[in-house]
């Protein structure tokens, strides 16, 4: 199908208007049906819940930030959290000498706020704040983990054409071999989020923890300039090699957890790394391309299927990226996808995403698997197809406040379920 420029422009206008309206209506309906509404903007609400869930002692900061946010304004969100991050970091510096515990909690909070300040910046790759805020979050996080009973250890591991980056957290300083959990994130979150969401709870329960990142993920995307790769085992294998050379790791009890789109990345990595003995996928992603496409109207998908890249990208740019009336979730979703997959073309983003399909590797997954299903998740719906196969899979449905994507705002409930399951997985 080939469209003339005039027809394409007309169709773009119709699709853009209907798409923006549909996105806003869908998001408002979803928000109205769920608990814990902190902002009338659904995407802002989700990010506020993430921050709230990671920092149980900082509810006042999050509520204060929510009160001043301007709906659908990325600038409002970024600047509000930048001011909060700077003030919180300054408070941590003051507390560091007289009260190390206060300082640790405050440094963790500052790091979280810097990550929030960065979150909606990725539509402009040349924005220096993408690096400035990340420098702030890393410095604050490093100061926090330096005060843990066993300080967190930052590692850089050579892989195939890039470096895997990670942070190792030991339960104690003994050489006792302990069960160990490797955690990876997905579409947008960082390894620092992995620690706050799941790692700290795992350490409390006697697990050593290693958080890692590869291409497409925050540190590697920024400082190695690499977008996502589908064969995530290239990221994991050097990390497992590193663990195998330590004296405090029980390699017979090595588990892997993937959060959000990490549900695909972890499944793929575990399929090609036999030293992983149990797998947690929360939420899982059966098909990354299909998940992204699910938000597009049929007319737009027809243009994509016809191979009309120029027309497809123009409609996305006009209808979402440069359209102030489009929902914040739609705008951020495209911005983040282009940034993380390192392309300026949404058409190319979808082409790349076609390689991220769990059904291609399920025959290799013969270990115990936990699949978390947030029943109201609209980001990456869980892949129940895996549950229906002849696999050792436990499906856990999260409802109520935990029914958001990856249980945003209620990580303690998800940790009780996932880490409780891991107790019996080996």
C-alpha cells in the first residue's frame, strides 16, 4: 500500500487525534479502577508509586511532589524531582557524620529522586541532564551502599563487544556458600531499582544478590552507547562466571529474576545459561513487539505492515512524540523505546522488537519458573502461554494495590510471594 503525501497527511491527522484521545480515555479509565491514585496523570501516578514502593520512609516527600505536579508536563515532573533530589542529597551530607543510619536512608532517597528526575528526559538524547542526574543518582547510591553491613561492590565484566555492569551484595563477610539471586530490569529501570525493589528483601532472607545491566539499560546505554540486544545471555554469562569464581556462592542454588521487560530478558538468558536453577519472571513478556503494538490503532499497524516507514514514523512523530495532547504514557513509551533501542525511528524500533519472543526459546526452559501476573497490567501483559505449556511453572496473580505493573507501590507483597516461592524452588 502506498499513500500519496496529501492522503498520508490527512490520515495522520485522523489517526493522531483518535489515538491521543483513545490513549487518554484508556489511561483515565484504568486509573479510576485502581487504588492508590496519587496523580490524575496515569503515567505520573505509576512513577510516584514506584518511588513510594522503593522508599517506605519517604511517603511525605512523594505526596508533596505529587501535589505540585502539572498533568502531562514532563518538565514539571523532572524539575520537581530534581529540586527534591538536590535537597535530599544535601540533607544526607549533613547527616553523614553524626548519624550514619539517617545518612544511608537519605542517600538512598536522593538516588531515587535523581532517577525520577531523569525519567522523562529521554526524548532529547543531547540533553546534558540525562548525564548530570545520573551522576547524582550514582554518587548518592554509592554513598548509601558503602554504609551497608557489607558494602555493595560495583563490578565491570568484559562481555561480547560490551561490558556487563553490576553490583554485588553479600549477606555477610564469611566464606559460607550461600544461595544467590541475580536480578535484571527491563525497558527503563536501573540496577539501583533492582536493589530497592527486590534485592534488599532478598538479602534480609539470606540471599547474596547480584544486580546487572547490559545494552539498552541505563548505565550501558549512557556510557557505552549501546541499545538493547535480544540475546541477553551475553550479559548474564560473564556475571555467572564471576559468581562461580567466588567462595561464598552456592552454585547449586543460583536463581535469576527478571522484572518488567526483564521477564523476556531473564527467560532468554536462562534458556542459554544452564547454571541458573530457578527463574522468576515478574511480569513476563511473551512478545515484546506485540506488547508495543498493542497500543497502536489498526490503521497505523496496516501502514507498518505495508512497509511504509516514512509515513509510519511521521504519524508517530506528529501524533505522539510532538503532540502535547497525547497521553504522557504514550509519549514516554515511544521516547524511552527509541532511546533504549537506540533508534530515531519507531518503525525500526518495532522491527528490532520482533526478535524478542519467548516462544522461540521455551523448549530450553526446564527449570522451576515463577510467573507474576499483575491482573491490571497494561504495559507488558503476562505470558500465560508459558503457563499453559508442559512446564514447571507457578502462576501468581497479584490483585488490589499490587495489581499495577510489577506491583508498583506494593513491592513488599510481591517480594513475599516471589522470595517465598524461591525458598522451595530448589
